[in-house]
C-alpha cells in the first residue's frame, strides 16, 4: 500500500479512482509557513489545539486557525493525513 492508500484504509474510507487521484494531484509541493510547520509538527506529536496553543503561547483559536490553514493548503480533511504527510517529509 502506498501512503495515500494507507490513509484511506486507516480512516475507513474508499480511495478515489486512480484517474481522479492523478488529475487532482498538485503539480508543486504546497508551502507551509514556518509557524504552520511548527504546528504541523505538534499535530504529528499528537497534541490537541489547546496543547498546541499552550506550547506556542498563542490563543487556542489561533492554533485552530493554523490547523485549518494546514488542512486547506494540503487538501486534507483530517489530522491523520497531516501526520502521514509530515512523516513523509522527514
């Protein structure tokens, strides 16, 4: 199983058809800001938005906004996908 298939399997979802996945794949790697990478690393560590906020000394709402931005930029719908993506980046 590749990374995408593993994510869908872990989430109990059916992967899109191969041609649809290839058509929707971005041509360039999405760029996260330095802060978004910090937040993504904390998500990967299993931290909640409240814990992320405390670690970075920001409001919980700001932490939530960073997580939402990360999901949006990467085209993901769950934190598990962010974890998988971050693991592949290392």
